[in-house]
C-alpha cells in the first residue's frame, strides 16, 4: 500500500486530499513511537548499530510525512513556503 501511495503522489493533481497521507502518518508515528519503549531506547543507547538504525528510522519517518504533504493540496501551499 505504501508503494502504491508513492506512485499515486506523482500521478495526482494537488487539488484534493490523497488517502496516502494517513498510512504515511501512521507508519511515521509507529517508527517514532517504537523508540519510546524503554527497552528499545536502552538497546539503542547501548548498541551503536541499533542507535544508527534509530536515526535512520527517524529520517524515514520524516521522509514519509514530507512525501504525504503534497497530497494536502493548496491548503498548505503558503504554509510550506
């Protein structure tokens, strides 16, 4: 579903709300939320590889939200500028 959303972003006009923003936001919140679990944070704190994976997941979460923003249309046009 996520891949289909990426493909539809480039095919749609910016006039309406795409259903892609919701799954992107859910995945982004889940990625960030996982690191608030004490054991996950502790593992990232004590292991360099897991720490790097944590930062990669933050980047992916931000990229997903950013990829979903164009689907909001012109409502955010001036806000993003």
